[in-house]
C-alpha cells in the first residue's frame, strides 16, 4: 500500500492506459465512456507527475471527473462523426470474377432474367440496358440480385461461369 501511495501518479497513468486499451481492444471504440475516463485518469496522473496537481486521492477524483466531463463535451461530436463516417471504398465480393452470358435483356428494373449460382436463382440487373447474349461480369451484389456490366472485348477471353 505504501508503494501505491509513493507511486500514485504512475499508477494513475497506467490505469488510464489500461482503460484506453480496453476501450479499443475489447469494445472496438464503440463506446467512448472508457476512452474519456481513461484519458482523464492518464492526464491526471501526468499532471501529478509534473507537480501541477496535489498527489491526493481527492485531487485525483475531482480532476478525473472534471477532465472526463470536459473531454466528453469537447470530443464527443468529432469522435462520433469519425465513428459513423461511411467508407467510400467499394469492397470486392467473391462474385467479382464471375462472368456469364445473358439469357435475356436486362436493365435497372428487370426481374425476369435470373442466373442460377450456388443453389440460388439470382435476379440479374444492370445500370445500363444490356441485350440477350452479351457476356457480363458481376460488379455488385444485393440480396438475391447480381448487378452486372458488359465485359469489354479484351476481357471476353476469361472463363464463363
């Protein structure tokens, strides 16, 4: 117990880092509460280490509480926006290399052309109108829908599904 009192700032900084690690590693930065508390506890220990704050339990509790509140007020909105920012990257699906020949005309609203794949009859749609017999490649998938585009002449040598 004497060691903890003698090294109180270091204990606080370690506890703050531990809370930050738990927030990121366990909760995946989904909640910000441990982040704000961990950062406040770390900063309190740092201020005690530099002598800017008395090394007492009362000072540690008040400082941590006020810093947590201040950090939450200042950082909540930017962190929330950062967390909810949508990724602009288009992810490649397992179907990205799937090519096949159309059995009918397709457009954005077509439901009559289907392509059987992996035990599912996928509806085939395209942003641009495509004609029966064209070779197409899957570019995007939705629930039971393949979105396709025409394969260029130099890509037509790829294997057909």
